[in-house]
């Protein structure tokens, strides 16, 4: 099994045809298929490029194919349609050897179809090479949303949302989310220093540079190399995107304080908070899923961070009524539209109504935890979303019901501070995740 076939099987796992088997995420599918095929590292890299690229660029690929297959698209077996998408992706977006590309994908069509559909694939691809449609241009579309959605292969509803939020920056964002996301690690100040880790990475041929926004974050140039070493780091550092580390920067926990971390997940932010506290004060984490809480407990121990863990739904009473905290971080469940660049299939799996649905949980979390914050204390509310229904609208709803006002944001975040005084990181630009962070202080 070669790289192109692994890419095909990966795409089919992500977009399962009716009766076609188990749906998987792109990374899970690629890991499974590449391992089963025993691909060499170079072939795996090629399979990854093809599969992830064809998943991301699905709308654009269908636009290129539309004049060549027309009404036949409803009659094509799904696997043949995927073969055509992969082939066109390779021809448009990589430096392909056109003859080899056509030959290999025609052979795949024979293997997964029959000679008749293989001849069709051959004819479509040769027609594409002969009369290739120019790339999408504004005058080909009725409106900007459809143009940007087709050119950069995004759902129209998401383009419309970004244009409403980011205005003139929207096209740059649409382009950027198709580029690789930046890789970043967070340093455990209890165990090491940024300088020491930079030196260690340098010895492995990995370049690391300090983040201008989060002191304990390092941007690295070799994602594969860092992923391979994380399991051996022993809690001295961990993979965490720069934007994901920013909420703790806004929280600014201090030694000796009582801190609550809500929706802790696997614990990146809890570890970050504990390291900043320097072993002084109390840290409590709440996580709903027992499996994630087990991972969190193991990671806290490995990192040398002392913290309590409560398993349960933070929208319900979990803590003693009299318990109070100086600072609370709520990394709330959200639609995740700010991180579509990290997950190739995400743009096609998310729904326009996700933000409205999840805002109910986000509001419930803030309302439930507000009584646990000391007067003069602060809650930092964060989501990896830029959907107004999950960001400013949730904050304004909360402020209308509780005695909280926006607090000061550390000066380092000035490039991202909105007119309302929140932090809004645009998706994709400079490889960053899209994030919204609000700091609210109890009056």
C-alpha cells in the first residue's frame, strides 16, 4: 500500500459513505492507516500532505471538478469522487509530476472500482490538465462570502461570521487557516527555565524562540521533533499552543493565592497555573470526564504540581457554599471555530448553530461559579472561538446579572485587546489559534 492509497483511506474514514464503516478524525485515521501500511517516514509525510490537504480544500476541489463531471457527480461512487479530489489536490496544490499523478490515481480507480470508472478518472484528469479552470476570482461569484468560501475552501457561514467580526482582516484569516499551525511548548518553571530548554532543543537541531506574549511559552520550528520528545520530557515542558497559554497570562496567578481551574481537561492550564504559583497557595481543578481527570492527575504528579481534583459538572453545586477563590479560570466548552487550522476536518464537521447551543453551557458555568470568587477577585473566561454568541454576548449577559466588571489586561496582550477591553486573537494569523479571553473582576 503506497502513500496515495493511505491518503484515500484516510479521507474515506473522515467522510464515511453510507454503510461505509467507522468515522474517524483525520489524525486518528491517518495514524491508523499509516501504521497498518507500515509507511516509511517520507511516504507518511506525503500521505499526510495529500489527505489533510484534500480534506481542508474539499470545497475548492469540488469547484475545480464541477465543470468536468457535472451531473455525474451524483452518480459517481463515493470512493471514485474522493480519488478525483485527491488527484486534483495533488495537481493544483503540490509540485506534482502530472503523468505519475494521473497514472497512480487511475490505478487506484481500477482497484476500488472497475475499468469503466478508471477510464472516467483518466478522462477527467486529462481534461483538467488540458483545460484547467482558473483559480476562483471575485467576479465569478455573486457575493464575497461565497467567493472567499470557495477560494479558501471554508463553509460560507464561517466566512460570513469572520467577516462580521474581523472586517478587512477576514480574507487574510481565511488564507491563514489553510497554513500549518505554529507549534509551541510551555515550560514548567518548577523544573527548568526557557533558556535551558532552548539549549536542549538546539542540541537536537530544533530552534526555539520565546513567545512575546507568554513568558513560559516557546515557539519551535520542528513539530515532528518536539512531538517525538514530549513523552520523554517528564513534565519539564509540554505541547500547548501559544494562544492556549494566553488565558493563564491574563489570569496572572500569584504564589499564595487560592486558584480554581474549571474544565481542566488534560491539564495544560492547570500545570501552567501551578508552575506560576511556585508551590505556594492552593490550586483546585474541576473536570467533568473521569478519564481526563486521571490523565490530569498523572500529569500534575509528573510536573511536581500540587493540586486537588474534583470530578463533576461545574454548572452544578460541587464545592462547599462557603469556599472562595482569589482567581478562577473557566476554559469553557465551545464550538472551536478558532482552531480549524489544527484539525483538517473541523470546518466541515462544525455547524452554524454550535455557538448558540454551547453559549447556554458557557453562561451556566459563569453563573454557577460567580459566588465562589472573593470580592476583589477575578474570573478569566476563555474559549477557542471567535463566535460573538460565545464571546462578547456571553460576557455581556453575565455582567447584566452579576456584579462583575472588566478588569485590566496585562500590557503584553495589547495587540489583541478589543475596544470592549477583551483579548481576541484572530485564527490562523502567524500560525496562532483563534481565542477569546475576558477578565472580569468581582466588585
